[in-house]
């Protein structure tokens, strides 16, 4: 898979990570290519499922829903059945097949802890599973939308970041049915042109542009450029669960979130109160990562670790064995409700 892209492709993906809706002329200028070449290369990557832009809820909305991490022990011989059932559920945003005692890690989003309990009881317990354990995220320190390829040089990054629109709108605000439609369309394709957004949302193009800019500036929504892991140069996903004294948890989470390998760092309920997910270049980097984590935070103890054998679903996208996007499961409407 790595042979299917070149360094310019990777630099283009990195540029889109920095400015997900940047114009092709703007992206091309930073990379030293013309707009048509940038657009053509992105189209090829997108159609092959190697890179795509999606839309997730922004920080202004994080307090309105509850993220639960459910480790699942499947009945022998029924792993595929359970995996397929979970992957099709719109409230389950990630499904990872892991090494260790628990076959699967499913991440689900519900409005409240009580709704998490209902969902686990009604959706997961009836499946052929021998057991599960569920923890709820309390604080998010880093998420995958912050993770970057490092294919751009400093001058290219500076050029793109300097052109970023610095406008900010107040956090929160009312959301209506039109905003919900725009969220679902941007989740499908975060680079969807305003003309298509307007037509499919049944609004004018200026209204589509104004509303999208308001939702992004107000941090209600966040655009996120994803890349197939097989072409990222970091094909191994590792999970670490750690225990940190409560007095040091926030400092530990913030420090570890800054590590370049880390895509996810969050605090959880339970004795394993800190979770890290990292993309690594090879399996032999896992012990080094664990040593670095424990060396950086003196009071931290890594209590469990796992390697992801395959990510089946990633933020609503079904992936193949190479990490390519093959199909979209639209997000649950309740995650971005009208107010």
C-alpha cells in the first residue's frame, strides 16, 4: 500500500489536515504545484479510500454526550458476527479488534451515562459475548483530529497556518434542522463543495457557506482529515491503559497528549484511569513507547496494553484490512440535536 502513494501525495494529505477545506489553489501554492494537480491527486486518493475529510462534533458540544469504551470478550467462533453487528450501529463510532483477553474495543456515544447503560444492555448483551467491561471518558486530552502526518516542512506548515481564518464565534448557540443536515453532509465528505451542500440541504449557497463557517468558528463542529493507516508510515496501532493518582491525572494527560505518536489520550472512570492510543512504525516501538510514557510521568503505571489487529470502524467509516475507507455508516441524529 505504501507504494501506491508518493511523497507529494503524503504532503497533500498533511496540508489538508492543516486546512481541511482549503482551496486547491491555496493548497497547491503551499506545495509548489498548480490547483488542478492538487485537485486531481486528492480525487485519486479519495476515490481509492486512502484519504478523506469527515466532520466530528467540536469542543463546544463535547459536554452534551457521553463517550463509553467497551471491551468485549466474544464467544469463540462468533467474533465476525459480533464485529459485523457492532460496525453497523450508528451510535458506535469505533470498532477495534485487539490482542489480549478482550477481542474487541467498541467506542460508543450516547447523551448520558444512563443512555450508555441502556444501550449496552439492549445492544451488546444480546450478542454472543462472554463478558465485557465498560468505562466512560471523563476528560479528553487529545483526539485524532489533532494528529498529523509529518510530510510538510516548516515553511509549508507556516504558509498554510498563516492563511487560516482566525475568526471565532461564541461557543454553543442554537442548532436547527438545517445545521443537522449540514453536519451529516460534512460527515459524508468534509470537502463537499458549497454548491452541492446547498443543493442537498435545500438552502442557498451563501446560506450554506455562512452556516458552515459559523458552526466551525463556534467550535460546534470540527473537520478532520483521515488517512489509511497503511500509507501513513505508522501501520501499528497500540493501546496503553495506565493508572495515575488523581492529583496528577490532568498533568499526565496533557503531557502525554503532546507525544507525536499519540492519536488519543483521555481520562476514564475506573482504576485504569488513563487511555492512550498511538500509531507506531513497528511493533518493536511499543516497549519504547511504554518506557517513554512511564519515564515522563513518574507516578504513572502502565497496567495493560494491546495491539490492534484491525480497525473495523473509524468515526463512522467501515475500513478494509489496509485501513481504506469502503463505506459510510451515517452518524446518529441524536449526537447533534436541534436546540
